[in-house]
C-alpha cells in the first residue's frame, strides 16, 4: 500500500502504539485511538482505508505475526508466546492461531520443518 505523508505518519504512530502494548491483554482499539489522537470512528475509518481491515483485526494480525515468529524461533513455549502477544487465555490463543495459520501453534513448527 502506498501511503501519503499524513497516512504514513499515522501508521507510524499506530505501529509504535501497537508494538509497545503487544503483550498487554487489556490493549484495545479505544486505547489505540487515544494514543494516536483520533476518535475510535476516525481511527477505524483510516485503518480500514489504508489496510483494508478493521482496527481490531489489524491489531490481531500484528499479534499473530509476532506469535508466528516466536514459535519459529523455538526459544519459548506456546504459553509464553500467548502471553507475550497479549492473550491471557492459551486456549483462545490456540483457536485464533489455528484460524490464521490452519494448524495449532504446537503443530506449526512441525509443519514448517
């Protein structure tokens, strides 16, 4: 996606905020909107326009990508991965991960080998 100057600045603020709260299970679209200086509706509209997905899904995509990287690194177990990307319920994390990647987190490294 090609960004204009204002969109690029917004996405930098959004990414900084999301990355700084990656492990925070209480992080929400409302907090992101507050930290970027936009209303929830304005933020949703801009994120949808730039990325094609809702703000909540955008945050979850970033969390799932980081979870994938951590699982492939094999330095921490699945429970630690779940907590480090903002999930307090490991079963829910496994469900969401399977929706994204088609396999459970524990099976992901086996699939990649």
